[in-house]
C-alpha cells in the first residue's frame, strides 16, 4: 500500500468511525499493491555528455514538464539505482522516464501533445540515444 | 487520478457527506498524478519459445507470485503494447515485469526472498534473455 493510499485509507477509516462494516468493505476493495495504469511508457536516455551534471539536470527538468499532459496517469523520473551490479542489469543509461496511461489512445495523445513536442524540440540536443518500451498490462 | 484512487476518493466523499471542508482537505493532499514508489525494478524477458502462448502464460503466472513479497509496493506485468512502431521503440521483448519498492533495501530484500528464488528456479527455463533496469527517483 503506498503512503498516499495508506493515508487515504486511514482518513476513510476515521470518517467511518466505529462502523467496522464500512471499513471492512473498503478494505476488501484495496489490492495488496497499488493499482498501476494499464499502459506503461518507459524511456531510457543516454546523454551526449554523460559527465555533465548540468545536462542531466536540464533533461530531468524537461521531463518533469511532461507530467502536466492530461492523459498522464503516473509519473516517475530517475537515474540508475545503486543496486547490486549483475550481468543482467543495464545501468548504462543516464536518465529514466516512466509514464503511465489508461490505454494506447492516451499514449498516442501524449505523443502529439504540444508540451511533449516542445520537450523534444528543446531537449533532444542533450541525448545521443533513446530506448522506449511500451507495455500493456495483462490480466 | 487512478481509477482506484478515484473510487477511494468518491467513497471517502460519500462518507464525509455534506462536510465540504473535509472533502476539500482530502482533495488538497491528492497529487496530480498518483505517487509512484521511489525505486523501480523493470525486467524485460525474451522467451526461448516466443511462439508459445503457453510458455508466455506460464511466465506471467510466475511473475504474479512476486506481488506477494512484502517489500513490493507496486506491481505491473504486461506485453508489448500496440503503440506506433518507431525506430526508438523496442518491442522485441515478450513479457515485462515492473515492481516498485520504497528503496534499494526493499529491492535487495526481494532478490533474496524465498518467493523470488522459487520463481527463478521454476521459470528460468522459459526465458533466453533478461534485461533489468533499476531506477531511483530524483526529486
């Protein structure tokens, strides 16, 4: 359960007061892990100047503007984590952007959205390589 | 707002009844997009037998067991989405698993968890290649 969902659930419980029946009913609809959007759009960027902290910060600033696009349902921007180095782990990228959408149509609308087009125009000089994975959830 | 959060919010609003002050206060804590866990662990699998729907279904069944691990905060399993084919899009993988954790320690605990170890043991004969990206959110 995410912190937000936990807070929300606790708030709900408080409102329900001693009504255990209502709390149980809400609790039953709570999945073990938070529900993710169905469509994931995961983009990995390799910078032209990997040593430039300024370039990385600029790209991250640009990526953050994408969260304002109406069809974006979840947003995560990050850098390689310091997990154990294993042969299967690719930590060669410099910046990661994960956006969640309700469906393929939401991602299509994002691609042609002026904010996204402005982002590409303004920041594409910073990266040398981009790899995109689009994933549709299975039931 | 995710469907789940929307349902939760509507349920909360219903409980609060006419108390607009309470509803507004809860609404104010709602971020524009759902809060994602800080640490993402995204795994892409290439099957040994890509044409086998049975192998793919088996692997997905196995991946779903991982959601029960205590440190897992979000869970998504899927297949390549039918988004536009562009040069930067890699849709050659067969199954995707995205797990969210609070931090690197949560992911480390997952790696050595018996459920994860059983998953690798039982299902690794199905895949020919795995690529892992671990991403830590930046503020």
